[in-house]
C-alpha cells in the first residue's frame, strides 16, 4: 500500500536536478583547480577537462550518467512498493499501442509548433548530429520515463503528480536553456497525461525513446553536415 505521504518522489525530483548540476559544478571546479596548480601534468589535465566541458559530447556524457543513476534509484524505489500500481504491468497490445501513438504524435505536434513559431530551445548542439547521438538520446529518453512517469507521477498520483513530475522533467533540462526547460515541462504534461489515462507505461516508454531517435534523425537528414 502507498503511504499517506511518501517523501521519496520529491527527493527524486530535487535530487535528479541538483545531482545533474552538481556533476557540472564539480567537474568545472576540479578542472579550474587543476589548471591553476603548479604541476605541469595537472595543469595539462585541467585544461583538457575544461576543453571537454566546452564540447557537446562530455556534457551529454554527464547527463547520460545522471539519467542512468536516477533510473536505477527509481527502479529500486518501485521495487520497495512506493506506487499506486505496478507501472511495468503490460496493459494489452491495443492499450500500449494507443499510448505510444498518442504520446509520440503529441510530442511531434509540440516540436512542429515550436519550429513553426521559430523558437530556439537549445543553447548547445553538436557540430554534426550522428546516429550515435540518435541512439543515445533514444535509450536515455526512455530511461527518463522510469524516473518521471513510472515513479514520480505514479507515486504522487493525480493532478499534482502530473504537475510535479512534469516540473521536475523540465528542471532536468534547464542546463540547455530555460526555453528547453519550458518545452520539456509541456512535453512532460503530454506524456504524463497519456500515461495517467491509459496506465500503459511501456507505450510512453518506447514513444519517448522513438521520438528522440526520429527527432535527431530529422536533424541528420536536414542539416548541411548530415
């Protein structure tokens, strides 16, 4: 049974966000400290780390590690029974397919609307998108669903669960830009709304990953470097 008040989902919201920025802060602090030392070897290592932090792949590595860490923590809490119902129960092919279709279509409509309005939600991007990034975003996009929908939304429940899980999902993308955080908040409402009304976790799990993959595939096909 779900307890009257469960603090863990709120820890997940705050912890996932702070730990993400903590990884960046610690990395920058370490890099500057080493670069300011008197040891030539440490100076070289510090400058190399600073260079890596200013590229695309290293920040994405930190984000990926953060997502994987909190997916594991959330999976553990799910096993402890913090939830209203078991999110990993297969709801039937039609229900799961419906959830997948609604979530995937909703995300693409949101993306198309942002593009139509000419809004830029990213402050950094690789010089050239590759299939590696497409698969990476697909995997960790799906893993995000374990934390934000299967765990946080499911543990809190109701409208507040939808709002808080979407808010946390938005905060997690704040490192890119506040516009991206707002975009992710709306995306969280879409995915969470579908999940609440269908209970089909696997549908939204694969929809998020497949949306990420196709969105980056589109960048590859339309970019000059693609």
